[in-house]
């Protein structure tokens, strides 16, 4: 049976004593790993600790009956771009992508909102004197989008397209602040770039923040920033349905706390972060590898809010009503100040807020004439501070009267996020800081970072390449490593 697109599983039927592969965790990466193995003909069993599958891709009625909210992830440009997910018949299992009129709007005080349109030329036209610079920066990436995706989401070594890899490295290894200063003069283009870069959860003067802006910005032009009709749970539901179609099995409510609790299998893939791997594998790990995991750094946390509204958000700028995603934070400099404060352990007074308003484009999310709104801001790792007032103050800044539309709200602070999904350690939504050091060594340096130095054991979470995002590539690449080393 299904609910909000998720597959709710029952205890599995009797099976042979030994399975080819066991996968721990039924988030997108765990399901991707299982599918990769199952479509090669191997028997696969997925064990999920929670009562329902999905990890960060779940949807539920968090506020009032009939209002369907995405619990964690909501907007999925990397899912529609993913080479692995695009290879699967997920539409046959109910996954339908909704593309809003406008992928992204970034409202500004006393001037029109900066907008990321699907068409590169339309975006450039709205950026005035910086339009040509935007076109020059993103045009080559959009034209070579297929190569960009292969470089960004494929195995880290060797680069599959050397020229594209070099361009991404030259531009992307720098900071968003350096890129903005070098390319743009006006506040609109700078703010648009800064808001996209802030998805990195890093201060905007850190290396690689430019790379995040380039990848997600180019995705907006090339494939859009869509969301699944009916909620993010539809992604996990479609993956699970395809896995069972291939003969794989999923068992929910099965939490693994040690290697001794694992069923017998030729290989085991763990969709967990280094903290859980240490807890599960313990002394079985070699000392050097264990020390590496003990030094793993988790990033800033998210403070997340869902709202049920009696009508659409009353944006001052009508362009915002066309957008599926909004970035609220004002100028580039304001956003940079907010993210720097988080890195110093403070909750900013004027936070950078990320919003999605899916019910404007997907009427299945709310009752007639009602709406849902999804949003979060960055706070320090494990923060216990209440960031709700700051978030709503930023919304009111660009949508006066917003609070009058609120019927109900539901909050997930960092601890609540971790209770929902153990991989969100301290509320960190990326599986660990994705700065330069932890990108090149995720979680260890080398050509096979998915391989755990215990016979038959692999790591397949966002703590492995290519890192955070709902794209399934971490699980897919880990499963390919298992196929190459042991199953074949």
C-alpha cells in the first residue's frame, strides 16, 4: 500500500538464508544502491529503521488534515539531472515532475526581484547591465549541461570530460564572494548568485561556494528546479516500487545497531554517515580509518518550518508569486553576513531563508483555496535556539500581512530533524561539511571512497562522493564498487 507516494511495507516473505546484498537505510541513496544491484540480477534486502521509507524524501500531514508537507527535501534539480535516476522508469511508478512558472525568485528592497528564469536570455534581460556577464558565466555550462552533470555527479576519478572539468575547477573552486566581485556590479545579479551559493551551508568567502552556485544555477536553466506532484515522498515511493518490481525486498522498523545484527550476505551497503558507521562497526574498523571517521565534521544545521495558509503568500513583488522557490535575505552582503554568523556559532538576527510554495502549482498539496509553504534557515550545528521569529520576520519583510494567512505551523529544530532521520546529525542536512577538504576526501581520499576496510562492507550515503543532494549517485556508485570488487 502507499501513502503520499511512499511504499508502506509488511514483513517480508520467507527467503533463502543468504542474500547477495543487504542495504541498511531506505533513503534515496540506499534505494539507489539496492536497485543497481537488483537490476544486475542479485538478491537484495533493504532494512529501514523507521516505520516508513524515504529518509529525507518523505511527505506527511504535519499541520492540518489535507495539507501535505515535505518533511525535509522539497525542490529537486539534481534528481531530474541525475544520470542514475534518469535511467529508471520512475514515471511508470507515479513520479511526475511539476515545473513552476519560475524556478527561483529573490526579492529585494525597493527594486524588482531578481529572477532565475528557465531561459538564460530571459534571466539576463532582467539583470540589466549584468545580464551579459550572467550569460557569459552560465551559457557555456548550460550548453554543455550533459558533460557538467557527468563531471559533478560521476565518480571523482578520472574526469570524464577534461575541458568541462577544468572550467568547473577554475570557476568553482573559488568563493562565491570572489566570483561575484569579479563578474557582477549590480545588486540583483550579486544577490541571485549569493542566494544560490548559500545552499552550500558554507560562508560565502569559502572555496567551493562558487561551484555550488554554478551547478545549481546552471541546473535552473537546463532542467529547472521542479518538485514531485504529491510531495517528495513520491520519489522514494517510485524507487521502492521499481526495486520490488526487480525482486528486491524492503523491511521497515528494522534498526541495525551492530554488525552482529546484520543478516548474512555477500556484501552490505550502509546508507549512514560516519557517526553511525562508527557505532555499528566499532572495533572492527582499522585504527587509521576509525580515526578518520572520528574527525568527520558535520555542518551547520537547518531550522525548518511548515505552514498551512488560508491563501497564497501576499508578496509585494508579483514575480514572487510565479516562483516555486524563493530566497529571502536581501543583498549579497546581507546573505554573506548571515551565513558567516552561523559559522561563528550564532543565529543571525536577519537570517537567510529558503522557501518553497508548491501548492501554487500542485493542487494536490492542500485543500481548495488553501496553500502550504515550506521553509528553513541555517543555524549552528545542534542549535537549540528558536529561529521561528527571525524566519517569519524575513517573510513579512517581503510579504506584509503573511502572518495573517497562517492557519497552523509545524517546526522541526535540529534535534527534531535528527529524530526524523538519524543521518541528519545535529540537524546537518548534507551528511557532513562539504568544504574543499571533505569534498576531496569524502570520507577518505582515494579512488574507492565507498569501500570500508572490512570485508564486504560499503558506505553509500551522502558522506561519499558526489555528496549531498537527492540524486542517488552515492548509492549507485557504491553498489558499482561492490559489483566490481566482490559480486562479479
